[in-house]
C-alpha cells in the first residue's frame, strides 16, 4: 500500500512539474485576451478612485494625492527602487516645482481590477506619462499594479508597482 501511495505521489509531482515547465500554446488567431470585470461595482469604484488620484496628479494637487495615499505606502519602481510615503511626497513636490506639465493618461481598455479577500483590490493597467518637449508631447508608456485597501469604508493606495520602463 505504501509503495502505491509513493508512486502516486511521485506521478502527481512529476505531472505538476511537467505542466509548469511546458511551453504554453501560442495564440494563433492573434486576438488579445479580453478582460471582463467579474466584480463590476468594485471595478467602477477602483476606476473612479484611480481617476481622482490622477486628476489630482495632473492638476498638481498634492494635498488630494496625500489624502489617497496610505501613510505606510510602498512604491516599487523597476528603475528607481523602493520609496515610502515621505519620499513619494518629496518627489511629487519636486515634480510640481519643476512645472514640467507632466500628466498621466490611462490607456483605454488596459484597466483590470481583482478583489483581495478581507483587504481590498488589485488594480492592473498601462498608462502613459507625457510632458511637452520642444513643442511636442514626449510620452512613455508603462505598466503598473496598485494595491488598494478599504478600511473603515475608505479606500487608500497602499502599494504601487511601476515597471516596464
């Protein structure tokens, strides 16, 4: 009996490893995966808060941004490293002082929102940051992940991951 259980266990582990290492099938019809929010109200809520946050960013309203950030926020940037609340505020103030006209544009159709049980939500998307340079828009397109916490009915941004720079 023990020999059969061991053999079954080994087969299960081997199957799992082979599955994890296999090359996924290519999408031969060249269509993108379409995202449809399962939790439509959560999606609308996070999309609205995202809009408020970046409207404040685009209008250089640092106080509004501060009200959305959790004081224990961590910002992970693939090129810039990790920053905390105070560093984020200092960096944002520096951008405002430079008056670059920097603005954020969410790429239409890129936003995805998923619940985090007993915590809040994950927001995933792609956005552009643009500013004027030599009379033309200079834009970069980047990916992001935001972790939102709902505490006492109030949503706060607790983690930011910005990558693909």
